């Protein structure tokens, strides 16, 4: 059974039905061994993706403060070749970005053929924080679900593999992590009173995330709910889901590379004969 819960829109979900502390009964040592193998496999698949350049991959990471978006990128995507792997982080929109439609700043970071792009937060902030803090009228942010679905369908129709991960932590776990940051000077740069203020909107964010997942899940752009209380299990679940999504393309990529190789070898042989 997969470690992350794949949501494709077949039925509505409630986050309370998913245990953020789930670890599938694994021991941390066994999970570390599995993760190492998955990272090796992901690196191999990335090379094929880049070489064949038939597809691109968009990985969206969403979650509450301290859910582990940065840690997931560092651990799971860190071993990837930076030549064809990019990270785009979306913070408060700039004045220029606010002057455009909400997808303008996002679309320009979509991955090119052969590339993997990770969104650290994403276009979903415009139906999450914008909704919770009433930064736009309801009729505006509600219309964005359809815009998001159209955007992700456009990407999928152009051979982008779209994978969206909600890193699911409990309120208690978040509090522990916030307090731990205050005791670690190397994490002082992450300290923000805003993180504590946002906890006051916990239930509002829960409803916003549930709506985002329920309204914007599809077979071509699934959400994955990842139990994230245990960092080691979170990393394993994300890595497994990405590898499982890319693995079916391997035969096609190898076939395309065979065609390229045969053509180029014929040209090389012709060149040698002409010497």
C-alpha cells in the first residue's frame, strides 16, 4: 500500500480522516534504507526524463508552517541533478505580480521539457491565505478553483506530470517544532511571530485546504495527503509517490532514446567511412 494517500477527486475528503502521525508500522532505520533506494531510482528517472525530453514534471509542496516543505526538498530532491531541477518559492506577491492575474507569476515557472520544477508553496496560496485572511472577495477566490483546474489541465495536456503534496501535520506537532526553533540558533532565521498568529486560524485553514483538495483533484493532477508528523516518513512517502508516478514513462523514454541513438550512430558511422 502506498505511504501517501492519492486523491483524484472521486470522493470528497476530510483531513480529520487522515492520521498525520501515521508511519505504516515502519521502523526509522528501515525507512531510511527504502528512501535511499528510492532517491537512487528517482535520480535515474530524472536522467531519462532529461535525455528524452518528452515530458516535464511539476511537484507542488503545500502545508502549514513547519510541515517540512524545505526539508522535503533538501532530502528527497537534494540528490537530483540541478541541471534540470529547479525550485520556485512563492511568497507575498510583489506589486508587479499583483498587477497581473494570480497565475501570471506561477505560469512562467512551469517546467520546460525534460525538467523537474518544485513549487515551494504555489498558486494554491490564492485560495488559502487569500481566503482565510479575506484578501479578496469570496466571488474572486471561489472562481480561482476553475482557473487552477484549467491551468493544470493545460500543463497536463502539454505532457507535464503534475503531482501535488499536502504535508499533513497536527497542531500539537507544529507547536513542538515552533518551540524547537527557539532553542536552535541555526534556525533563528526562521523565527516569526506570524507563525504563531497563523495558528489562530487553524480551523479556517483546514476548511480551505479541504476545499482546495476536493475541488482541484483529478487523475491528471492528483493531490497526495502525506502524514508529516514524522519527518523521515514524510520524506519516504513523497519519494515513493514521485517514483511511482514517473516509472510508467520509463519504457517510452528508453524507446525514444533508442531511436535517437540509432540515428546518431548511423551518422557517426557514415562520418567514419568518409574519412
